[in-house]
């Protein structure tokens, strides 16, 4: 995440993180897919999360994401959201972000389009048929999804926190990512040594949050996110990895 002239930290004297390009090669093999079961407090499954990275035909990549409701939850609040983040360049910075949110009963569909000019340091944002907004930014930026992928490729050493500039809620946010201790974790890919990271997000983003998000990432070159926990307004949501495929990571075939 997080490159160029903006590599000097502006907050708490932390530096903007620089991803390990060798790990990037694995994460952005163009064939990785991740699937998660999302459970509410107490282990009640309410949805599924799917993430996939594909190469596009102009030399970059597309991070596809889908969040889908599950079971009885769809009768209370149906959700079928899709996201496409188009990234390119050495550090996989976004240049286009498409969101289609289909939530709630009835025909509640929201479309969002964000275009990033990383050279001119400006972002164009449009929701549905509203007038497009042009927002200048103080440096290069990621979005919620590209920052997640770039975080995986950082030098994740306990105590070595870093900054991830992220465009959310129509402004550039310097998100501090805390690198915590390692834990042994049981997962679909076996018992793994996982590094805990916690992005401290002070913006609302796509969904209301009431607390911190913690991500458990395998301590190897595959950097598989095996578990994600987020505090929400009522309780918490936990996403557990249920399927993983990446031909570039033979360790977990």
C-alpha cells in the first residue's frame, strides 16, 4: 500500500507500508479464490463472503467480492452485494471501483462508481444518478479491498505498525494497521501460525461498525486470511475461511 512521495508517515510518525513484491506475486497470481462463512455473535450463520482475484486484459487485476445472505436471515434483511476493484501497477493501486448493493426488502439497489487518478491525486465518485464529485487527495490511496490485499503482503512483524492510506467516506484516511502477536489457529487449511493484524478504521466505510476489526493471516508467503472478526452495533461478525485455492501457493493444495 503505499508508495511514492507519500511514504513518510503523517500520523503518529508511522511509515506508509511497502508491500513485499514476492508475496504480491503469490497473492496476485490471478487465480486465487477465498470463501468465508459469516456468523453473528453466538455462531449463527447469516451469510457468505467470496473473494477472487483475476487478471484483466489490460495488464492489471480485478478483485471481485460478493456478500450474500444465508438462511432465515434473508427474510429479515436480504443482502446480495457485489464489488469490483480494478488495480494495476507495481503496488496494485486501484483505478476503478464498482459497487452494486442490493439490500433490504423491495428493490433497494444502490450503484457506486469511484475512479482514482493516482498521478493527479484526485478521486471521482458517483452514487446512482447523482452528480459526480471530484475530491483532491493528499497522496496515493487504496480502497477497502485493495488495502486488504496489500496488507497481506506487508512485513508483518509484531509491533511494526504501519499506515495504509485509504479512500473511504469521500476522503483520504490514514489507516493505522497494528501488527499484533502470532497465534496457533485451527482452520480449513490445517493448524496454522497466524499473525493478528488490526486496522484502526475511524470511517464508516461500506457498513456500520462499532469497534475494531481483527484479521488472522498465515505467517508464510501465502498470507492466507483465515479469520476476520468485526465488532458491529449489536455483537460481532466473524468470517471463517471455508475454501481456499491458489495454484501459486502449493503449500495448501
